[in-house]
C-alpha cells in the first residue's frame, strides 16, 4: 500500500531546483539565478551539473555564475553539501550537516571549499570559485555532493516570516560528481535494522536500507511485505518505485501500518529490491515489544486496534451458546412429550 506523508503546517516548505536534473528558472520567486561553468575535464559535457574526472591529490577551482536580476543588492549563502538519501528514498543535496553513513570515507563537504556569503550588486553578475582537493589515494567509484545556494534573509524578511505559519523558500542546487577512474562500480544494497517507528504521527515499521558502495542507485524499486512470524497472510505491504540512493548512504524505508495500532509479537519481513539488472531479496524476523507498542500507539494519529480476532472468538462463543440452547430446548421438549 502506498504510504502518504502529510507535511505539518508549522513547517516551512523548501523547494529545491536541482541542476543534476536540469535547470529551471522561477523568476517570480527567485531574486537570483545560478549557472555552472563547465570545465574541460567534464565527463559528460551535455549535463548542466559538474561531472569531473580528476587525479589523486589534484586541486581544481570550478566556477559558478551568480546573477542578480533585481534592482537591489542580494546576498547569497552557499554550502558544499555531501549527498545523502532522505527518508523518502531520494538523493538529497540540501542538508548542511547530515548524519553520514559509516561506509562513506570521503565526504564531499570535506574536500570542497567555498565562500559562505557572496554579495551580488543590483543587475550584476559575480563569478563564485569553489576549490576541490581530491584525496591522495586513488579510489574507484564516485564522490557525490551539491553546491546549495539560497538568498540570505535580512531582518525585515525574518520579521515578516515570523508572522506566517507556512512559507515557501526557494533554493538552487548544482550537483557535483567526482571520479578518478573510468571503472564502473555497482551499488551493493544491504538490509539492516527493522523496527517499529512513526512518520508524521502514524505507526510504521522501518527497514534500514544501506548502499555500501561508491555508486548511485538510479531507479530503485522496493516491495516490502510483513507477516506474522510463521504466517502466510500479508498483514502490511508498501511498494515504492523510482527511488534514488546516493553513494555510501542509507535511509529508513517506511512500511505503512495502515493507521492501525501496533500489536506486540514477532513478525517476518520479506523484502525485494531491484535497480536495473541488479536484484536483492531479504527475509528478516523482528519483534515489537509491548512497551514500545503502547508508547507509539499512545501518540499515533487514528491508530485503530484490530478487533477481528475478538469478533471471531465472540462469534464462535455465540454459536456454541446457541447450539447449547437448541440442545437444551430439544431435551426439554422430549421430557414433556414422555410425560404426556
């Protein structure tokens, strides 16, 4: 079953225009624009993001053109972010200080340097330098990150936004993919911890999926089914398609509990995943403890307890009572006939 996530109205919505998927301009919302200056060592010159072949220990400066189309000065904040995979199973370039995967040895944020703030004069253009220092030891695969650009809020804008519950904020991201060899590394997917949890105050079971290689998963399809420990009937199922995982990253794949209360016990997860010609399959048992089930149920929205078993038992008891009543009435009728 498809799992729908609702955004809390108190949260600010962030719209990201990702250059790794192509550049789009939102003139009405954006006071500035960005453009990657593609260098000679670009692997795919048809792309609008950086896809660079570099040597071990090499230092290179890449450039981004920042343009201000307004009549006032604009201050741009820039961050060199490491690519991770968010809870929706999508490659995320917008998180400044994410929790990094244990298999990631060379985060993009540690090898890229950029000025945090850049002033663009009215109707002006500025060239922003980004310095990249590759590790000395050669590696196969890719390092993936993103240059994240957003307009700095002045005090007047902050004061205005304090009175608004929901506000659209816009940003640009230019993807940066770095490699030192032409060797194609295949991603390797691993299933880690399975546990009960909540997403937007709704009960779920999460299965942590980890990409342990320096390669992207570009078209990941996942199908997760939950059974009783030794059961054959599917209790809950969540399918997702077109997921994308960053190299050396992980995320918690949420399996919907269909707005039902979590019940203590041991369950079995059967999970399949495909990405192109690669396939993975796992079977894993997990336990929901009584205390954690009660804790999550107490805070869950619309967590409905499943009374099916109670209805079945009640129906059986009612049927037995009716049979006993019929049997008793039958014997009583026979006694009265004998007396007559």
